[in-house]
C-alpha cells in the first residue's frame, strides 16, 4: 500500500469480526493504528485473534483527509493453533 504524493490524509488497514445470530461486531482491529502516509510501496498487515463464536469477518482499507490510497495486492492467511 502507499499514499499518493501530495496527499494530506492517510490510510488504514482494518479487520472486524462479527458474532451471534445478528452478527454483532465482536471486535475491530486497526482502527486506532497510525495512519499510513508513506508514498513508497510497503507491505502492511493486520492480525487478530478470532473469537470462537465468530460468524463473519470483514477486512478493508479506509481513508482520511484528501488523499489517494493505492493497494496492489491483498492476501488472507488463516492459522489454527
């Protein structure tokens, strides 16, 4: 990911896990991370422990300010312990 040069905002990578019959948000990760403001390509990760009763997860990027955020590739890795 990278931010376009001249941007005055930043980007964030986030992950949310939902649970229960009404898919209530169980936890969110990445919302309080420092904004991505680098104009060079870098790899960023978001990692979370998934609750046992999770029914759904959503991940993405968000943007603040006047900026353009570029994403080249996303990957999902699941590990069972």
